[in-house]
């Protein structure tokens, strides 16, 4: 699989919103659920997801911040991301990633009690589109 720049892979990922977000549970099992990155599709190696503080995903990340994301797009595009999750509870950071569609899940918007922003920083990204494939692995500036 050829090594590519993160920017190259990000171009292929443009407009991908829903990810299968995988965490490791306390018992060591894998737990996966669909999550929206809020239409924040200008991928730079970071992905952002809102959830509730009392959710399973938050408990899993508190125990083990290693996570996986899987995206599927048009034209048989598949992308797998492994990385580290960070929980952000500072509401001043919510605004950059909040979109009105989130109001259907969080009835008081960003002020809904218990809202948490999950930031996933990629460590490794692979993509496949038909016979074409590539990967990015390495350090980058956040």
C-alpha cells in the first residue's frame, strides 16, 4: 500500500460525515456505533463528535483512549482511521464544531447539560477505492 500525505487522503474523504466509531470496553470487547462528525468534513487528521457525558463512549474513552473510525463513501471509497480520543468539556470549544442539526439531539444546544465533545486525533489512516489504496502513518501538527 503506497504511503500518501494526509492532505491527499483528506481530499478523498471530503464530504464523509457518518463514521462507525469503535472503542474498547472495560472488558476488552470492541463497541461500535454510528456517529456524525457534524458535517465537519474538511479533514485535517482530527475528527469531532458530540455525545453525552454519561454515555458508553465516554466511559470507554476514559478507560482507553485508543479508538477506530470507519467511513464509507461514494464510488466504493472506504477509509479506516486509528487514533486517540480526547474528551473536551469546555463549552468555549464547542462553537467551532456545533451545527444547528445537533439541536435535535441536544435540546438546549451547546448549553445542554452533560454535553461532551470527543476529538479523535488520527495516528494512522488507510483508504481503499476499488483497486486503488493508500495510507498515511506519522506525526503531524494538531
